[in-house]
C-alpha cells in the first residue's frame, strides 16, 4: 500500500498535471469505489463544471480541491492516477475517468479494486470519515517532538503497531516504520510507555529524516507503485532494513531477521535493535 512518500509524490505530480482543469463529465465503471455520495449519478452531476484549484494530501489520502468541492481519494494497494488525451485507449481496470473541457482525462486505474473516493463540500471532509480521526502529520510544522511524545509515550502497546496506527501519526506504513525503528535503534516490539525520552527523540528524528529522504527520492517502488506520470520511485535502493531478511546489517553485519509484529511482517537487526528488559526506567 502506498505510504506517505508515495502519496506525496503522486500529489506533487498531479498538482502539475491537473491544476486549473475543469471537469466536463465523469465516467464510473466500478460504482463501489465511490463511497460518498452513494448515488453515482449525483457524483457525476455534482462534479460537472468544477475546476481543480490544487491537489492536497492528508496522511495517505489525496485531497483534490475544487471550487466548491473536495474529492478525498485513497489509493489503497494498487490504485494509480494518470493523465491522458481523450482519444487514447483506456487500459483494463480503469474504473473512474474525469473528462476535462480541454480534451484531456484524469484516469483512475485499480487492479485490486480497493481504492475509495469521497466527495465533500470544503472543510466538511475533516469532520467526516475517512479523515476525521487522523493523527499528526509527520512532515508538517506541527509535528514537534513534544507533540509526537504526547501521542505515543503513554501507550501500553508495542511501538510498531502504535506507529502504524493512523490516529496517532499518519502516513507511516510497514516500510517506513521498519526503516525509522532501525535508524533509531529500537526493537519493534518495545512497549511505547517503556521507551526512554532519548529513545523517543531518536525515533522522532528518524521518522522525519526517513520520510523526507523518501519524498525526495519519489517514494519506494516495491511492487506496483508509480507516480502520476508512470515513473517509479527510487527510495527502495536506499532501504537499510526493510526487505533485507538474512542479509547482513548495514551497520554491524549481523543477519537481518524477519518476524511478525502486530500482524505485519517486520524486519530488524537483533544486534542494533535489542529487546530491552521491561524494568528499564525512563529518563
């Protein structure tokens, strides 16, 4: 599933490609992708005549902001957007097409068919599902160490599931949680409330650094991810721990291990990320 760096890369690409375009009509061939409104004809009619002002992001969700409407879109596992001319062949698994007045089209393709779209009036999207309960944005100015500490430090859960919980911090998925925990030298099964302040500070810094570098590299193309122009991300070439089971740790040479934490496959170095005793006192 695309994580924050991949969605941010798609946002930046689409912002260049569709800002200023006016929707003439919409074709929907897979109705269940449209979650709000539940009437496809209403979805089509409401969008007609609206111009895209900008493309935003909240966590792993895209926000296509128009003059009077906001479309919230989640790519899920394999959803992707692309801009085409109206005469170009439509690829298989293309489920939603936004036809623009200039003859171009924004097409949404989703092989797995798990993606979703919600249509709101501006501002309304933040008070309703799926954005209403999302947590801190890790690349925003408001993501300070104190805010991060307040969100996770008292939790009695393991740190990896806590970081994957979008109600605490948004945008982090399996890849970047593993990478950040490795950079911070923290075992993924450590309990949040047992982490020392200096460990939380290292983790906070690792999250920001990892995501910043990943965005600069255009995200990670582990499976099928491409941006809005069909280009692959390059951060997978910089991954230090994720996907490296049995390979030597880049720091100490110990073979990387893989286990299941919180139901997710998890990579870690048993030497660099030691599972410390529960009676460690916080500084």
